[in-house]
């Protein structure tokens, strides 16, 4: 299982809701690649064009608040976001993201510790973020073994499909 990620930081503020992550006007789209083209469009209309696969979204508190739509996590994952690090997450977004195998890390103080464009190294097993520009390491909250297992297996749907086919993962 991949537990380390290195990518360029894209910094967002507090209370980035699911309408900012994936605007409701695109809810009729069903293909993940189409959904990804509108990733974070409500917060930064040019975000999807600036994002490089493996980049990292960093935010303040309450990331993913608002509606319970899975589209927000789908947009981030399929746009190429390697992980999201925030000071806190809305509970339903957190579960949706883990269930879709999008790595998340709660890390208090991260938004004042990172600038957009910084290269970050995330170690999910240790729960740490290293800022390559400053050399500083910030400790976050380690994911539970349950959440790590879901990420390892490629999401909750993959686990369920294997179980219905008689496979164990």
C-alpha cells in the first residue's frame, strides 16, 4: 500500500463546502473524468487547469462541509489530487473520501504553515507532513487501521465487490 505522497500544495481557506469542491450545476455528469474537470471550481475556477497529478490540497477547518454528495471526493480523486490535508473535515465528506480511497489527513495548524506551491511530503503511517521549503515537520492525526485498510484495498466498493465474489482482501 502506498502511504507516502509528495506533491505541490494548493492552499484553500476555511469552510470549503461541497458546492465549492464540486458545484451543483454539474450534478448531471456521471463520468469521473467529466466530474474531475470541475474540481474546486467554486473556490478557484482555474484550479483543474493548474493541478498536476499528485498535487496536494491543503485547507483550514471544516473542509467538505455542506451536502453529502460523493461527487466532491470523486472530483478530487479523479482530478489527480494525491491527498487532502486540512485542519478538520466535515464528517460525511471524510467518510465519503476514505470510502472512495482518497487519502485525508487531519493536521492542526497546517493552513498557516504552508504556502501554495510548497512541496509537501505526507507519511500517512506516521501521520506527518514535511514542508520541503522550510524543512519543518508537522504531526497530524494518524488514520485508523480500519481507514488505512479501506485505502489499501482501493475503497469500500472494491472490498464489497471482492466479498460478493468470494474473495478476501
